[in-house]
C-alpha cells in the first residue's frame, strides 16, 4: 500500500487516482520517461562529439601537412588527446543509461566541459533521483 501525496490517504499500489480526494497519483512514470528521452539524446550528442573530434583534427592536420610535418604531428597528438576522456565517458554513460543508474553532477559538468556542450546541458536538465 502507498499513500496519496495530496491528502495522505492510504491507496492501492497500482492506483492512478486517489479514491478519497480524486487527485492523480504521481508514480514517477512521466519523470522516468522524460529522463530516459533526455538521456538518449544526450548519449547521441556524446557519440557525435567522439566522432566529430577526430574529423576536425584530421581536417586541420591536412592543412598543416603542406607547411610542416612536425607541426602536423604535434597537431595530431594534441587534437586526439581529448578522445582519451571522451570515449570512456561516453561508454560509462551508455552503461549507466542502460542500467537506469543516475550520474552525478560532477560527471554532468565534465561532460559539458570536455565532451559535448549540448549533451552536458541535457544531462543537467534531466530530473535527479533525489527523493
């Protein structure tokens, strides 16, 4: 048995509407669906960030190859270095999303700063699991 959030009356676990006050019970289905959709969209943007980083580095390196190969090699190393954290963060977030686990605010902010701005903003907009 659970209790109505509006009047405090005891209601059935699967009740959609409280029989005492007539208010809809908030069983969290809307919240989890919103969280799931935002999470999936954020994951797509994280993947795009992982794909876009090497492509932008490659285009810059091709421009540098005509002038100096040493600078091009330094550009490759420095340009692909962000993938050292973009790919693992994307994998971790994918697993947490699949297992319906929450991520901390620190992870969300690191995503915002280091992986993809849009993904980080979407993750910060997701409802938290705090009760």
